[in-house]
């Protein structure tokens, strides 16, 4: 995994025990560096364990050229890191831990066990065998006047002076699991430019009626959501205050940015993406007889009650009850139900966070330009990606890249 070697007398501090920090620790340890991982939580990999609750989506199987497009206008250094440690490398890494991977029907890649705990347990054992030391309940506090890293551990201040440091403390989503964004103030004190942390892969608020609030917890299945020129298929979940779920998360970045700019954003939901409007029009033109419109629609579209309620309210918002609309108009509405989103759910509830240390603060090896020997990886960096394996892939890849940068820095000729 490493291209460089360094004297065994060298030591490294890795701050953060998530995927970026742990793979950085392994990369350094395999090159002969004495590594200590510091984490403020009582155990390592807590957010990784949470990510695996519904099946650990490690990466995606699509061609690399398409994979890289998922990061939008990301800095070239992020794309170079993913190219150097691509999905195939992450799959080989997981396979070597006994977590043989497979490709799901959506192209997403999972361990066959669909769990995080076996992979993490084996990985931590391997790190221990490589000589990696772990120090838990160590809260990083920055640097002292002598340039030493400072921690609070058990109410006491502890200072250490490693040869290199990898910062991988995560963003600010799921603070109860350790990613609390406290590092932002530390680095701003050091004059490091940090883009504001924002929720990513998050839910949104909407001004639901009392009827729609009653559907909280109900899914909208097999839908397609569009915003601007982008669309995503999947599912969404109604909440009392709005909507969340995979199809929404895939579009969360542009929706969030629009709400930040304009105070609201209107998405459209195709409730039957596999049926054309023309075909729907034909179905809905059939005689209704004595059936209520709701029963007629349920039988001819197989839409769930939550979808039908959303449809009724969308019609009323346009000024007429659904029953007053012709079949072709109802069909068109089913294919594009407008929903106005009024706010972004708090970052604490988001799957990930956007923003972070701006890439202009780093050299080409992920080292902070104003702090010699300090490298950064994972969600502390200013990048954004949808769910589907892209988040974990970039976290692992930047962890490897930062460690490789640290090794190159340690191996540089001394003047």
C-alpha cells in the first residue's frame, strides 16, 4: 500500500479513528513508522459501524470515469487520490480482511456479510499486529507554543511531538459518534481557511398539511425526483416536518445550495417513473363508474395512500381539486408532483457534511502548507459526494494519499 519507507525511529500521530484515519495508520505502519491513533470516543470506527446498519456500502462498481463525476467540481487532488486508490483497490482491501465483497443490483458494492463489525474487528486486529497503538478518550485541543499536539485525556492535558501528524477527525454530522466539527476553531486559530461545514446527504423541511404529517414514517417507493437538470431514482421517506431518503440525498447538494440562496427550492416527484404520461392518460380515461376517485386511482396506478395524498394536495395547491382535473392533467401531475422545500435539516442529522479545509491550504501531498508535517484526510477536507459508496471511497482514498504524502515528507533529503 505504501511507495515509501522511512526509518523505524520515526513516529506518527493519527487523530481520528474512522476509515480515513485507520487506513492512514495502516499505510504508515506498513512502511515502518511507529503509529499512534488518538480518538476522543471510547472505541474506534463508530460512524463506520453506523454506516453499516443497513448494509455497509463500501464503494460502487461503475467505470472510474463515471465514478469520478459523482464528486462534481471537486479539487483535482481529491480525484487523483481516488484514481490512485480506486474502487478495485478498496474491494481488494476489504477482501483481504475476509469481508469478501459483491456487487448489488444497483451497482453498489457491499461485504457479503452486509455488516461492518466483522470487517472492523479483523482490521483492528491487523493494526494491532502491525504495532499500531490506540489511545481512546483523547480529545484533540490543537498545538501548544512549542508545536506539540495537545490532548485532553481524563481531565488532564497531554502533549506529544510526533514526526508527522495525520488529521482525520471527520466532519460535523453524527456528533454523538465523534464527528463534531470542534476542529474548525482549532484550525482557524492557526490561520487555516475552512469552508463552512454544511449538511450533506440530508433531509429537508416542507410545509406539510396536517394530513401529510400523518404519513410520517411512510415511504414513497420506486420514485424519481428531479431538481433542475438532475434527477435520481429510489425511495424517499415522509417525516413530520419534510422529506428524506436516498433519492433526496442524491440531490441534496444543489437543493441545499438553492435553499441557502433563495430560501426555498421546488423539486418534482415522478410517482411512476416506469410508466409514460401517455400510458397513464389511457388508464385514467377508462370509465370510473361509481368508484371514488381515490379508489379508481389506487386500482389503476397502484399508488400507495401517501402518494395519493401528495397528489391530492398538489392539485389543490394549483387551485382545483383532483376530481376536477381531466385524465391527461392527472397523469401529468403523477409524473411531476411539485413539492416546495423550505429548509435544510440540521447537520447533526445529516449522513455527511460538506465544507471543510479548503484545498488551497494543502500542497499536492495533502500537507497543510503552514504546518510542516501535518496532513489531512477524509471529511475534514472541502468536498461533497452522494451516498452510494462515494463517501467511503473518498475517505479511504484520501487517507491513503495523506499517509503517502507523510511518508514522502519523512523520506525527503535532509539539508
